[in-house]
C-alpha cells in the first residue's frame, strides 16, 4: 500500500469526481496514507457514499460534497466547506472528467463545449478556488488528470484530446506561477484504464488496444492512484510542471 513514503497524516486532500473509477481509487489511496479527504461527486451520490465509507473504515475522515465542476460558485463553496470543516487544504486532485466521443463531422458544438467545460474549465475552476489557502500556507500539491491522447491525439476525441492538452498547458503555466511558494503542480496522463469510461467500448477495440500496450494489460485504477499518492508526498517535493505517463508503455 503506502509504506515506502512518509505519511500524509497532517494533510487535507480534495479529490474531484471521487464517486467512482480513478477518483475513487485516488481518494482511498490518499486516505490509506493517512490524509483527510474531501471528495466531490455530481450524479452518483451512492458511489460517493461508498468511497466515504471505505475511507472511514481506514480510520480517516471524509466529507462527500455534491458539485458540478463547471460551476465556479459551486466550486468555491466546496473549497469553503472543506476549509470550514477541516481547517486547511493541502492537496488538490483534479480528476473529474467526461467524454462525448464522435468524429468531428458528427460532433455538435455542445459535445465540444461540455467536454471542455468539464475537463478544462473544471480543472481551472478548482485551481483558482484552491490556490489561495495553499499560497497562504506556502505548501501545496496540485495533480490533474490528463490522458495519453493529449500527446497522441485520437480519432473521435477532438474535444477530449484538446481538453487534456489544455490541462497539460495549464499545469506547466501554474507550476511556474506558484513554484516559489512551495506549491507543486503536475499532471498524470493515464493510458487505457479499466473504468466506466472504457468499459462500454466494443471488445474488438479493447483487444486491439491491449495488443498495443507493451506491458500487455489494461491499467488498473490503483496504478494511477499510487502515482498520484507519490506526487503529493514530501518525497516528490522537487517534481513540478511535469506530466507523468501511466500507460503500460503505450506511446
Ligand atoms: P469515470 O469512471 O467516467 O468517472 C468520472 C468521474 O468524474 C465521476 O466521479 C463523475 O461524477 C465525475 N464528473 C464527471 N463530470 C462531472 C462534472 N461536470 N462535475 C463534477 N464531477 C463530474 O472516469 P474515470 O475513467 O475514472 O476517469 C477519471 C479521470 O481520468 C478523467 O479525468 C479521465 O478523463 C481521466 N482518464 C481516464 C482514462 C481511462 O482509461 N479510464 C484514461 C485517461 C485519462 P459522478 O459519478 O458523480 O457523475
């Protein structure tokens, strides 16, 4: 689990989209390292409740809050509630994300806007709302979820790939803004991870993808969660403005 790294015992972490998939695994992983966790969900309160229970069973504290990441006022309210409840905010993980895959000729402006608003603007909203307490504390860790397609592109994902490339550029820029205040800002770019987002793909597509992955398997949510756990640790204090690829070697 989390033994090789120092404890996150005094840290408060906020994980967006903690109701399922990768976000749920990150929230549980940080809690297992001792962190107090505030998590957000949008449409899956049952999933958020499940995450909260798993965290409390580990002996850690957890607050589950409903929030649409596209709504800056709602995002600011989540940061306020987290500070009111736990007194501090040290770690932000921008995980919430969505897809609306279609070839460009069939993609509507709404398909484009929803994906950009959720993935890119949602990440910016949370960075904007969380940065002040981190600046005041002169310590902070921000990790945002990108994707392998930000660098490679993918047919059917002009909206999603652009949103993730935007997250990477946001990460590099913010890292330069806040590095002198002890805040690191990094992105994690997963390859093909087994979650709801990839579960509905046709078996042929999944098989084709597996054959292209040098490590010969799809990723597990824990593969991503453990990387995030490292990036928010003391041991990663000199890593900032980086995109860490967790993709089994998929180029
Ligand atoms: P997932 O299973 O589809 O879960 C998405 C999460 O985001 C859910 O918790 C969902 O909340 C939340 N969410 C979506 N739209 C939201 C909104 N407008 N406001 C607030 N929360 C919202 O996704 P996943 O596969 O775990 O992916 C997590 C992250 O990793 C995403 O950023 C994704 O792009 C990235 N990623 C995934 C893969 C992969 O292979 N799975 C690969 C590369 C990158 P509710 O459940 O409450 O609706």
